[in-house]
């Protein structure tokens, strides 16, 4: 019985880590890959365009719930709040440091610090309450972002930034950083934190060790993707949303009228986020637009990816193939940080060869690291180990914790 439990937990961790690695590689594609064009292999990039940070964030919420018991949540462990505060501070500093490299990548780590900080009280909610908060946030977050835009100077432009050390070296920089982190940034709390809550709720209701879970995740994920994009198409087409957008563009974004697609031209200047010049902007589903429809589609993509990973882990051959991916997933923070450093220092040419090289080096490098430090806590990754070391949480050994540690050892 205990062996069966350990095997199920191993598969669950393997599937989540594999999905996280795919999300990391999708971020590689956005940062150093070729343009996402609907032709040939480019269709794969189109499918992932705009989804990588959203799925990565959703998986972070799922992992947070799994670390606290999953479908059977446990009371907070001693020192959990202090550990969360320290880890958030470290992530924020690391994110600001990477932003100062001017790599051209909108670094997400400082935003993650805010997500994890605000996730702490939500982790104590009952399951139904957490699901309700998740559902409301998917719509309320984008609506609040749109509504607050004009009051914060972002009516027609000015979104898509990410904070550097100005946030902690001057009062004006701190105020601007708050605006960036909460409302106007590349991954603002209002429109990206819903992914964390949805991931947390998913961990409460979906037992990834049960046979039928993968099928349900794939089905509901595909349905959510179709609903997000399909309802957006109906709203913009037959319902007249696009006509309202073109009217708003003519009045507030005249420059875009000279482009083949004025809507895309406006969004490109916003780093994807919508302006606050017409409520019809909330109907689009473009990558990084941070609208309810895009959020629903991205949530569906996350469920679909996790479901496929869970299903693959139930087949011996596919499970073996996923193990190298899962090792990268256990070192997501380290791999993400190193790819930002590499982009800043090497300034590589965008394209398939560069993308293949980054992914290949990550797979090989993580495998070597995990093998070299197998059986030790350092095997989970250098930055992951550092975070765990400086923020110890006092806890008693349990079958769950032993299973988790054994699975980390097996990954090496």
C-alpha cells in the first residue's frame, strides 16, 4: 500500500514538473525563438504565443496547493509565513537585478513575489470559497485593470513595464513600481494573479493520482480554450465589438489606422495589454491582452497541458521520455534565471537554432546537475536549494514529505 502511494505521488510530481518545463521552454520560444507565424513549424509557436507565463503562473498556484496537502489540505506548518516573506523578498530582489541587465525580457520574478505574498491568506480558505474567488477574479481582475487605467495615466498607452532597482532607491520609483506590479506591468497582479488562484483551486479539487483526472483535465481544458477564443470571436464579429474598437482607435489611436490590422497595432504598443479607451477592448483574446476571454483560454491551455502530462505519466515508455523534462521542471527558477543572463550576455539571434540550443543545453545541464548532486537537497537546483536553505520550515516527517523527498532523489 505504501509503495503504491509513493508511486502515485512520484507520477503526480513528474507530471507537474514536466508541464512546468514545457512552460519554461515556451518562454524560451517567446524570448529567443523565431516569430510566431501560422506556417509550418510556426503553428506550434502560435499555439504557445502568450500562454507561457500564464501557464507557468497557474502551475505555480497548483504546486503551492500540492505542497500543502492538495485535495486534503493540512494546517500551515510552523514558520510558513516567515518563510514566505523571505522567499518573496529574495524573488523580488532577484527579479529587479535581472531587469537591470536590460536583456529585453520582461522579467516575471518580481511579480511572482507579489503573487506568492498575496496567495498566503488565500491558501487558508475552504475549497468552495477558493473556487469562488478564482472564478470572480478571472473577470474582475481585467475589469478593474481597465477601469483604473485612466486614473493612473494608462488610458491609451503606458503599460507593459517591469520594475528595476528604482523601486527601492527612490520614493517616486517605489510608487511607479507599485503601479507596475499591481496594474500596468507586463504581468500585473490584477490580471495574472487569477492564474495563481485557479491553480490553487485546481490542486484542491483534482487528484492527479486518479486515473480519470487526466481525461477530465483534457476535456475541460479543451472546452475552456474553445470557449475563450470562440466567445471572443462572436463578440468581436456578429455582436459588433470590432466596429466599436475601430471607432475607438480612430478617436484615440489614430496612428494605428495606417496599419493592416489597427487592433494588433494598438496592442503591440501596449505590450499586449488593452488600453482603456473602449469597453470593447475587454472582448479581444490576443496574446498578452489580459482580458477575461484570453484568461479563460489560457487557463484551458494550462489544464490541457497538465492533463496530457498526467496521462503520459501513466504509460511506462512516455513516463521515461518525460523524466528529462521533469528534471528541468524541478529547476525552473534556476533555468529561467540563467536564460535571462544568457540572453543579456550573449545577445543571440532569434530563430530555431538558438531556441534548440537553449532547450538542449537546459536538458543536458539539468540532467548533469541532478546526477552530480543526486540524493542531496542541492539536486533540486542551485537557486531552489538556496531558497529552501535560507527559509527552513519546521515540520515533522510524514509519509507525504518522505515520498516527496524520495521522488526528488529518483529524478537524479
